[in-house]
């Protein structure tokens, strides 16, 4: 895995050359050994700049709006070239040289004005006002009101040590997601002190470029002009806009700036909403409704629609009791098929060795039907961006569809169709069958579940596994049952890859592939939702019952919760967007979302997971990307910027704001179950961290804050969404099974944890205002549920 050499090797020089031409005789303005003091590193000639700078978007206003760091020589450069903006939520670093920073001297606007921790801010992260115009273009900054001080998002700053140095990096940390597609001004003043108590100073190159003399080459003149603009904005902030630019006070404020630059955020929500509601997106661009309807009728749009090939044969019925050892006749599992549009490639639609290396491709056919070309980057390449969010359908894939229905003894034999519906979304390296025990509990409450596997996942092809009977390619079982479908027969979507189910889902060597696996997952759920009536009709034709498509909820576990939170938000936004534009949506509205053992800010989750982190960080180390280095931190920033459009950290607040009830569950550890005869040491979730030190938006707890979910006020008893459950016993997958490893006999605490989490989910599905909390085990579980302080 050859991941990262250097994020900006000659990139900035190339970008600057594109702005104004280059020269082989540029005067040396690099950091000289004679510079005295501690200073932020800023040297365009050495490509020694903060990573998140608009300089690499120098040509974006006249291209497709993506970055340009020249011909990529490693996966990170390739990922950066596809960015339509930087992350709204990842922290970023400003490296220093010459000495160490005094961490006690830092003061942000949030620290000063909200937390009242300090008096004078010296680290600034401020949104700029570009009105309704493209924020990437600095020419769109509103001159009369350039800085949107009233829209500052909470942020903090810290000092870290990287590359063997001591307190040599200033880290700026958003505490809430920043505004989408917004230009931000970053600047640091000499109010920051070094370890000797001396004010920091600008670097020699920044200082030279910040003056009008001496003359610089044409390649550097755009940087000089940009610094002048940045410093004028910074000085206006420091002086409160109360003095003219020609005044000594204004010049003094400019002199106090040690570094300044701008960067522009992506719009993480628009790509998936554009794919889910393309009619509304096009109408918003001024395409007449009759034209949009014509494009829809012609099959040009990715609008989620009911699958034309869907079936759930009654002959595939399996009693879940036989699969799980639970009571018989409570719930039955059926394996069928559904055809879904696939925007990634498969072994058949690309070279077999590269289908895990590919990413979404913009739809040129649709562009042609619109009388335009797909916007291109400066090198002629094209990207799916928030400006043009429409991806090309590469194939129609017939994938396994799993449906569970109440059995004859469910609900005391009193269940009656139509059944409320749960769309279940499994975790990474798992598959659709993992819901079996939970589906049994839901079935006993007269609730149906439907599930498809996430991309690159599926039931094992290991013939020795007891689950192999659910593999749709099993020639002696389901494979034979579906053979009559010919080329449309379903197949497991891991494509029998040697890595197994989900082994290729997280791809650190092609970050865009990971991003698009997440986005494809959401599109699959949208198309599954749009097909629920068709599924119900198929069941009804076989006298198996029907589905209540007016009562649909989502239950996601681990990665399934990550995908589920994004999907649910996109589902509801798309229904609203279509309605506002006068179109009837094919999607069923969702009445609730369960996110169990999931979290936000995917890169920090992976890097800090006790279970996944060693593999991730080990793989990066093999490529020379080691923890404790600036290279590692730049990789994480580039990766988060890439996956932002599939990360729930950017969707949870919206989900809460549009009123969808949410139940979140996490294992926090620390429970003492010795009173139950259980001596197991219970720890916090080992896969998805509850939270991450230094990354206030990473993990489960911060995602719960964004979703406006809070702890129950008392237990046992009934609680109402939005609810966060902190359970002190159990493990990452406790919602699905008692035993942590799935092999060892479960302890009494593990069994109680599964009973409690499943009871909560079932009660939430039945009524989100009456969630049963702490009632499992005759209320024994209440001792292990954290409650809000009185």
C-alpha cells in the first residue's frame, strides 16, 4: 500500500504557476537559519504550508471546483485532487519552527466570548460572507460585510508535538461542524507566546510576501496579493472595523498577524441529496419541470424507484429459532432478491483487479441530455461533486434480500398484517444474517425486518459455516432455487473476494473508494425503501402478509448505524426537496432511527479504535505514515475531507432538526455484575470509541450531542426519544448477541445487556415516546443504565 509521500511536494508551486506563470530564478525566500524566534511555517517555495489552504483551489473558479495539486504520485494527492472543499469537522494543524509554543497563551473566539476562559483571542477561525455566490472565488467576498462574526462556529485550539519536536504544532479544533461551502479566514496573532514568553513572529517568507517590497516573481505575486487581502480582513477584525485601513492602528493590527490564510469547506450533504432527489436538484438549477419529467421518464435520473426485479419466495422460509436456538414459531426468515442500481464497478464491469480501486464517475449521458458537458478539472478529469452530484450507473446488481416476518406464535398468536417495518443495516465485515436474534424479538412484537448487505459484503462462502445455507450462491440450496433467474440470479456482493465480507470496504489506498462505498450504501437503502411496496405486494401474493409502509424505521449497528444516520437524513431531506419542487417522492417517510454502537468522524474512529486501530495504523506505518508525525495527521485530514459526504457527523444535527426520533446506544463499561454471579470486567466499546481525546466530534457521545439525544431521566421506566443509552455492561455487538466472541458461553451480564438493548429497540419501534429503559431482567438492568443528573 503506497499511500503517502508528501501531500504537497511541488503542488503549491504548480498551483501558483497556473495562477501567474513560473520562473527558474525565484529569489530564495525560504526559512533562513538566521531567523530568530518562534514562527508558523509558511514557505510557498518549499511547499511548506498548512494543508487546508485555498491556494490549491486557485483554478477552481474556472474548473469543476476541485483542488489541483498536479499529477498525483500517491493516493492522498489523488484524493485531494478530487476534493470540492475541505472537511467541515476535522481539526487541522499549523506547524511552527524556531521554538515551542506556550499552550497556556492560546485564546480562541469561543474561549473568550463563550467559555470566558481568556480575554483577547489570538487564534481565529472565522466564516467569510460570500452571499449566495460560490465561496471558492475570493472575488465573491462581500466587501461591505466580509466577516460573518455572528456565525462563528464553536472551536478551540491546542498545542501538540509532532515529528520529534516539542509543542511545535498549533491545532485548531472545531467543536461543532463548520458551515458547508463556506470560506473561512484563519489567522494567528503575536498574542500567542513561545515557551520563553516571547510573542511569536511571522516566518521570513511570510513576512517578505506580506510586504510590497522587494519585488517577487510573477509566480509569487498572487500569494502576495492573497496575503494582503487576508491581513486586511484580519486587521479589520482586530480593530472592530472602526478605523480606516490607512490608520496607524490598522497597520499595527496587520503587524500583529503571524500567519493568515483562507480555506473553503465542502458541502457534504448535497451530493447524496442530489442523487436521491435529482428532479428537485435540476429544478433548483432552473431546468423546467416538463424537461425534468422527461429526463425521469427516459431513465436519465438516479431517482430511487421500486425495483422491477424483486421477489421473496415462500419456499425459502427458515424458522429463526432453528438458526439461533431461540423459541420456534416466533419469526421466519425468507431469502429473496432485489435488483439495485450500482454506481461502483464490479469484477465484470472493470478489470477484476481494480473494482475495489474505482470510485463514482459523473454521468456524462445526463449532462449531454441537459445540453452541457460534465464540468472538468484543469487536467481534464471529472469528479462527482456537490456542484455536479450525478453519478453514472455502472450496472444493475441483483443482490440478496432478506425479510423476516412474525411466526404463528408471535405476539401470542395475535399478530396481524400489515406489519410495521424495520430496515436493518449491519456492521462492517458482518452481513444481513446478523439481525437474526433481534429479528426474533421484533417478530414477537409483530414487526417485520428487511435487509440487504452493504456493498462488498455478504453471507460467507465458507461451506463449513452454519450460515452457508443462507448464501444465495450455495449450489445445493438457494443457488439452485434462484437458478431460473439466469443472469439475473442474486449473488453475494463480496464477489467471493478472499478478504471476505466487508474486507475491502475501508480502502486506505483509494480514499475515494471508501467514500463511495459509504455513498453507495445510502443509495442502496433509498432504493430498498422505494421498493417496500413492491416487496409487500410480492409477500401478499404468496399469502405471507403485507408491510405497513407508513410505519418504517431504521436500525443500524456499528457501520450500519453510521450509514443509517446518513441514509435517514438523506431520505427525509429528499422527500422534502421533491415536495417543495412539486414532485411526488417514491420514498416512504421514516418514523425513527436506532443507531447502536456507532459514531461520527470516521477517520478518528478508525485511528482510535482498540479493535480496528492497530490494523489501520499498522498499514499506514508500512507505507511510512507513522503516528506522531505531520504526515500521519495530514493523511487523516485528507481522508476525513474525502469521506465527509458519507459521515454522520455532518448529518446528525439535520436529522434531529427535521424531527425524526432517534435512539442511540453505546457500551461505556465499568459495570459491576458480580451481584449476578458475573465476574467479567466490562470495558467501553472496543470497536467504536465512546469519544476521542482531542477530537471532540469523534465517537458515539459527540454524535449523540449532535443528534440532540440525552440520557434518560430515570430507570426503570418509559422514556422518549431522542434518547442516548449508556450501558455499563455488554460489548460492541450486544444488541445482536449476548456472547462477545460469538463462541464462548455468554455471562449473565452479557445476557442481560442483550435483553436490555433489544427491549429498548423493540419498544422504540412500537412507540418512540414509550421506550422501555432498564426493564430487562425484571428491572435488574436498571442498575447498569446511566441516567441524567437530577
